[in-house]
């Protein structure tokens, strides 16, 4: 390139622009498809799980994966980190894990030349772009609280000093829904910090056969698709996605309909819910809907995008009462009924 030539903008540079044009939308869709393609070399099925994890990443959020052991949750997250070319740390949460074990600690350092001693901070495993908090409910509340600060503030405080975490930074946690002995259920405040509670289900008959075949042969290695800088740019385009007033209103009505005892509550909430979703659910549902629209190549956010993300955003923010438990009604059932009762694309008065 000569000195007089103007450098061409990269896709990431274009994504950082204020306007959201067809080129930016198409680039996002292609990136999403490429990541799905690379992950499929290692992960069989689980397209919905991958989609929701990527929505969390593209919205600067965190996700909690719930599923029985052996469903490749850890493999999925580590492979995703490779595909996104971001640093990755896995923390196995145990009852004896202390806050300093994840945040880092200060140690006494002696200068070999002068002999002077001083405190030096040693980074913990939280200092990575993607952190897998494996079996997060197996660690005591004190350690969970340290993780909470990192998730919300994207920093840790040790010895009165604040240390910033890398950017981008995501916590993808796992939880076993079966074994509850010796566990510490996550408090509502920390559950609310996760944008999604993603249910990881069993593979289909064909998928299980494919898993067996791949595990016994040499498989393909996924290739990197984008890096951390491109992820930050993708987050900017999600922020810039337009949302019409009737879509905001639709999301608002869904969240407010879950609050039993409030005037806007609908019958399923009054009958089956003891706790409704808070304002953070309203923000999350709109933000996730914008990302859902982007990765599917839409140039606007619609009510169908809100409905597509509603279950995974609300299922851990609402609580069923004794009546629902006795009738076998789950939070997903309640959300499904609410979506059926609330009309989409209703004009704003």
C-alpha cells in the first residue's frame, strides 16, 4: 500500500459506526452462521443452546447452563472460547473454595536486587475473557458474592485495591439440577445477574448415535472465526438496533404480567406464581431480542424476537407457588400461557 492510499475499513470498524446498515446486519448473520458451523465440528446438536450463549455474549451478559452431567456443557464453552479467540479459564466450584481462589491474592514479593519487600497482586482465574464457573451452586455464599461483583462490576477488589477484568468478560456457569446435597442455592440477586438460564437437554436418537461415532474417531478441529475486538464491535451494533414502541410495550406487558398481586398481572400469574420478574427482566428481554434479530439477519427488532427469548430470560426470575408445584406446573408453562394471552404487534395507545 502506498502512502497516499486510504486503508479500507475492516468489518469490525464498520460495525462500530453509529448507523446499522444492511452490510453490518449481513456481517453479523454471517459471523453467527460461521460460529455455529465451527462448533458443529465438535458439538452435536444443541443449536438452541449455542444461540442463547452467543446472544448473551453479543449483549455483554452472562448465562447459566442447567443440565445433567455428560451433556458437553464444558466442552461447548471451551470450544466456543477457541472459536472466538478469547482467553478461557475453568473453575471447578467446591465447598472449600475461597474468594481469593477465584479473584486472586496479594503475596509478599522480595526484590532480588534491593531486598525490599512489597505486596504484589497475583491474578486469579477470573482474569480471562470467558470464565466457566462449573457447578456454581457447590461453593459457599462468600465465594458466590465475590463472583457476583465480578459479573456486575467487571472488576475485583482485593486488599482495598480494585483490579479491572479483561474486556470482553463473560461468566458462563453450569449447575446440576439433580444432586442438591451439600449445595448452596444461588440467591435471587445472583440469579438475576444471569441474562439466560439455559436448559441443556438430552440429545435426540440420531444425535446420540453421532456422538458415539465422533467420540471413537478423530474429529475435525474448529477454526477461529472472530476475536475479542470483533465481539466488542458486535455488541455495539446490538445496542444500535432499532426497537419500535409497540415492541417495547409488548416486552413490558409480558414482564408486568408475571407480578402476582399487581394490577397488570394476568390469570396464570395470579394462580401459579408467588414471585414475579423485576425490572432487570424487562431490560434483558429487549436487549436479547435485539441480538436475536441481529443474528438472524433482521434490520429491526420485532415482537417475535421478544417471544423467542422470553422463556430463558424469565424462567429463573419468577417462582411458582405451592398450587403450581402440586399440579406439576413449571415456570416455562406459565410463560407459555402468558405469551398466548398477550397479543403481539398491538399499537401503542
